[in-house]
């Protein structure tokens, strides 16, 4: 059985670090504050909002909810973002996506001040992830992968990493973060020929395709570290990752490691969001 | 002997295409214009300037030279860039780098309007290369690699590519351009363990480390396509690429292909610069 890379110890460690930093900010009169922009009442958004509110509260981070109706105009949305940008008491902003189809999501993301773009949604943040310069944050899930590896002491430099999935929310940014840490990264995607071989070649595997249990025994070998970013529901409604977890465990062996779904990367993502808010607040003092 | 991927036929094909487009612009009263910003009198810059002037002239593209003294202040440089941004008769701008050490090169690059950033130097252009959205251009050498592959009919989609070198001028952007075309890309660098094996695994290899003849027989195998972006001079002062060309040719065999140095990618880069100027001019009409 491989080591289970559980999210909870990582989340606890981040929380312990953040509590001290929030206190230090309070002593300087700064209350780190996250704005959450939500359009409509999508159940996924409402659920994540509750999680974020609870987590923020436990850390002493304030949350300002900005709720817009599902039929808000683009101008109305852009106006809300301008207000967030202008409000010095707001340090970070999370806007739930996807937005309703009538809205230009990219324009909205790109309008947010990169210094407040704590989920790395805008062009400025993406430019920073790619180039290492400018302002902004990496998307939280991408950073969560690195937090997970660092917490469990997984060596990154000089290792081969395979990232499966090339989205801007996770695949491409996590590839850049791993490369920045001197991994040799292969970016795989739907058009990759023999993705199983590419995954098997790697020491560190990040699965981020949103395909329930799509990666089975032939993708894995002894000793790999697998970060399963997928949050899927199978036909029976059971939450699962992109890896066929049981098959992966069989192959990874004692020396391997894998994040379960649930109880893996998901919770760490919320912690990283809070960490980014604290960093954004620290940058203002 | 592998196929020699010579730059000249690519350059000729691009020129034939551009001449028609320049004529069409002329009919609409637009004279595509490149501004060249040069600080001081570095021989490399002067040499490339002459090449660019000649190439531009042959295509009917106007060039405006903006020459600043080697001790220009940052304010003076930024002022020149502001003037380029404001001047509607200038469609593209190339600024020679590296700048003298007393200048903030990144600030200068990022200040250029991305729509005129025809060598992809600024953050806006880099963000576009990474994300596929926003405005700007890929760095010319990165685009030149794709032009070379396309001209010679090399299949990219579904192929494995190894990019060696992770600079923002070539390695990282060409990795993104290859991925956009559905290659599975491995980004190698100085910290890659067993770079020879990583290169050997790939169908398409881009060498961009600036290490003279550093990649020899054990890096190559039959049938690969090798794009050698390095422009180096050996101890005897002979220009050479990053590949040990003779050793590579032995390994690649009849089915392989390689760009020589000189007469390979270098000249195509200048053509891409001109193509970007024409594209920038077309975007204004």
C-alpha cells in the first residue's frame, strides 16, 4: 500500500502558519479580507462558498460576499470588479466560475487587479506563472499540488513529472510551478499518443483531466507519487478522482504515494486561497 | 544523411506571401512600419539591424531606427517606448537586448504596447503565448521553429517533442506553441537528469541552450527532426549550433531531419519578425 497523501495535515500546517501571520497583520491594524463574487445560486458555488467562509472564519480572515443575480449584465459584473479593485480594505477576490453563458468570463477575470487575483484567474497572474515576473498568483489548485509535495517531503528538483491535462486552471500552471522547482515536466493532454507510457515514465504524476477513474494499472509503476486533482462523480454518484485508485495503489507499492479523492488535494486548495489572501494583505503593509 | 532543413526556402516562401500582403496594405494606404530601438553600438545589434533593414527593404516594409546613447537614462528609454506606442504610423517595434546593465530591461519590454510587440518581449505577449488569450506575439525564434516544421511538412500533432532550454525568448514559448499544435512536450533544462534520454525519446527536438556542440550521438536516434536554435562560436571562432552536427547526422539517418547552423533557423527568425509587422499592420485596418 502506498503512502496516502492526506490533505488534512497539510491544511493544519498551513493554518498554523497563517494564524500567526494574521495576528501579526492585526497588530498592524490590517484585517485580511477576501471578497467572493458569486453570480446566481449554482449549488457548487454555494457549497464552496460555505467551505471558504468556515475556513476563513477559523483563521480570522474576513469575507465580503458580493452576490449578483444570475441575469446580471456584463457592465454590472465589471462594475462589481471595479469596486473590488478600488476598495483598499479588500485584499483578495475569488470569483466563482463558470459564469453564466451570457457573460464574458475572461474579460471579467482580466479586469481584476492582479494583486487581488488570489485564484490566479486573470492574464496578469497567468503571465506571472509563465514568466516569473509581474504580479499575481498561481491558481490555487496548482499551488496546492506543490504544498502537498513539500509537506510530505517529496523531492521535486531533477525529477520527471507528467502533468495530464492542459487547462489554465491547473494543468499548464502546475507544469510551470514544477518546472520552476527544477522538475523536468511533460505536459500530456487528450491528443497525447500513449499517455499511459508518458505517465509511467514520470516520478511525479499530476492527473487533472476530470475523467472519472480513467487512469488505471497500466499508467502506474512502483514508487511514483500521484497527485489526483480530479473531482468526479461516478455513475453511482460516488465521488472519485481521475485515477482508478485501487488499481493505482496496487501498482505504486510501498514506496509510492497517492492523494485520495476525497480527502486529498481538494481541501488544500481552500487553504492556499486563504494563504494567498494573507500574502496579498502582507504586500499592502 | 538526414534531410537538411534549410532556412532559405522557408524565408522565400514567407517573403512571397508577405509581398502580396504588403501590396494589399499599400492599396489601403498603409505602409507597414517597424521601429527598431537600439541602445548604444553593440556589434551584434548593429549586425542584426543591417540584416533586418535589408530584409525589410526587400519586402516593402519601412523601418524607423531609434538610436539611443549607451548611457541613456531609464526615463529616456521609457519615453522612446511611449512615443512608439503613441505613433500610429509604427506597427511593430523590436528593441535589441540585452540592454546595458543600468537599465531595467523588463520594465522597458513590458511598457511596449502588446499589439506592437512583434518580438514577444513583454508580459502581455508572454501571457498570450501561455494562455492563448489577450494580445501580443510569440517571440520570433519560437515562431520560426513552427514555420520551419510547417514548411517541411513535419507532423506535430500527437508527436513527442523535447525542448531543451527554458528561456522566455525561446524554450518556454516554443514549448507552448508546440503544445497548442497538440504535441506532447517535455521541457528540459540544466537540472534535467539524463537529458540525452529525454531528447532520444522525442520525435521533434528543439535545442536552445546556447552550448556549442553540446548534444552528441547519445542524444539522437533514427528518424528524429532536430531544430537547432543555438548560435554559438567554438574555440576556433567557427559558428556552430547546440548539436554536434556530424554526430547528429550519423544517428538521425535517412528518415531524420536537422537544421544546420548557420543556414537554418536564424534567417527564418528575421522573416517571422517581418511577418509579425505585417500582421500588426493588418490588425489596424
